């Protein structure tokens, strides 16, 4: 068993009757660290603009519109050069003859009077589809 005794202590009496005086003295102020708020506002994400074909060439990637991925995947890393409407028609015939695409490919027109079409095929594997498709038209 434990016994606890409570006793009352008297209030201490003032020992000096002279009031204290404050003497001004120069003090050097050194700033301490500034508090940082706990929660800070993080800026939201911004949309990255898509790169543009910033070359003096016309974009001719539309010539491949409608050509299926399965056929283009077989051309990965190849450069296609079309100098005439006959070259372009031969390409479309090859696509149709391959039977890799469902149905015939829609043929596109291109003005070969003073330029040629050059396409570099670079593909990624499905499901992402085209990785990079560089296409330009330049004067011969």
C-alpha cells in the first residue's frame, strides 16, 4: 500500500522593495528561420504541345491514310520514294495484293509535277500503332 501526503505551500514573499529598472542596450537582431506552411500549392500539369514538322517540306503522310498497320509494320525502317503517279499506284497495288488489309486501300492523289514524295516508315508494335511517321515532299 502506498500513502500519499498532500501539503499546502505558502506563496513566496517579495524579498526586495526596490522596483526593477530596465536599462536599454544595443542588441544584434539575427533573424531565425522563417516558417514554411505545411501544405504548399503545387502547380497543375500543363499540356505539352505536339511537335510539328518544321521543315521546308510538305507533309505527305496522308498518302498512307487507309493503309493498314499490318502492312506498314512489314515496312518498318524502310524509306518509300514516289517519283510519279505510277510509283504511287504500284504501291497501292502492292498493298491490295498483299491481302494484309481488309478491303482495297483508298488511293490518294499527289501532284508530282515538280516534286516527289518520300516517306520513312517507323512503327511501334500494337497496341500503340504508329510510333513515328516522317513524310516529306520535296522538289527533285
